[in-house]
């Protein structure tokens, strides 16, 4: 938790500027819950796979299952390590009441037939924080944005609440953490970005060819590539995030010739002295097929813990 190169940059930059990490209690509970559920899900998959393979005479090596309790302990220990930079916002009765009012009224981050009690409780914690701090909030949930459109900024109802209390809340979507870091970091050294992109492109190509993805599509051309650069506590080490997009052609039986695009995002490190990239983590990918003139996403998802995706059914197995 917060051990990636980008997280290292965040903690370093916040430390230099006297910033803090706000942690609403509802998010902390959700974090423990989601990781515990993921561990239990992976344990079930391992057991099911072992059972299935045993029918074919495979002797499956014993694999130590994820220990859910140990995961909870590690989360607690990590938060303790970060305690000097973390400010907690307990889930209060007022938060619950106000969140319920938002849900019943259908106001952001809720919507028609879209009740979001936990997100409403998070917003209550943000308002509490905004009474004392300038808040920067990064979220993938579009319910906080005007018309659910990240390009339009904070929803008008929410922005009005912040203005009335004289607070400041800046809202970022998806890669907003990176946008925020770019704005506040200092002392970024100059590097040859084209050289860096060339190295990353080579790794991306190796990654694509190492997965089953390459057996089902043809990569026609690279249509976009970009890299963002961030400082870390180590002068000679930079954190990088990168985005790539490729034009593709379908090679699956019955789908031959369909065109689309494939996007890939990830992070890595860059050694300034050695001019070398390393420690790659591919975070998300998406395949968009052009169907009847429209771009349709057939798959999107994270590479959990660095595991590559596996092809199944229509295209890729989401996990």
C-alpha cells in the first residue's frame, strides 16, 4: 500500500510541502474489506483449479493460501508507518445522517436510481476536511462531477456547498493524482523524454508479445504515447507513468478484419545516472472495437499485482 514509485513520489512531495493524506473511515473500512474479499476470491480460484487439474492426473503443488488476517495486520502496520502523514476522519452520526439526506434527495454523488451512501459519506468527510485544509480529491467515481462528466469539474451542488463554507476542494478524475503531483512538485530534473519513451516502448512491446493478446490481434501502429515524470526521495531515481495507444486489427475466427484501438497504462522507475528504466507495473488496458462507426470497449481492467490478463470467451477475462 503506497509502495509504488508513484506513491513514493506522492509521499515525498507531500512531505516537502507539509501536506497530509486524508483518510475517511469509510474508505479505510472499504480498503480492508476489498483486499480481504480479493484474497478469499483468489484462494477459491486456486482450489478450483487444483481440483479440476487433479481429474487429468496433474499433481498440483501445495500453494499457501492468502491469509486474510495477515492482510489486515499488514494494512494496519502500513497505516501506522504513515501515521505522521495521515489524518483520519471518523465516520460520525452527522456524516451518516447527511449522507442519507443526499441519497434520498438523489443529489451528487448520487443520481436517479443510483444510490451511493458510501460516496455520500466520503463527501461529508471531505467537507469536514475542507473546513481546515485545501483538499485535493482524486476519484474514478463520476458521480462527483457535473453531469458525470470529468471535463466539467465538481458537480454544481457540491461546488456550492464548498463555496458557502469558504473552503477549497479540487477534484481530479482517474489519473488525477498524477495531474496533482505535476502541479505541486519541485526540483524536477531535465531528461530526454524521447529516449525514455523509446525504452518504455520496447518493454511494452515485449509485454504484449509475451501475452496471449498478440495471438488474437495484430498491432498495426502506435497512435499515441506519453510519459509523465515525478521526483522521488532518491535524487537519481524518478517515477514515471506512461500511456500507450495502438491501432489494432482483429484476427479471431469470425471476427477477422475488425479494426479498433488498444490502450495500455503503467508506471516504472528511471535511473537518471544510468539513463535506464526498470520496475515496470502495467496497471490497466482497454480494447475498443469500431462497430458500426462507434468505438465500443470490449474489455478494461487492472493488472492486479502485476499478473497479466488471460484470454477467455469473447476476448479477455476481467478480474
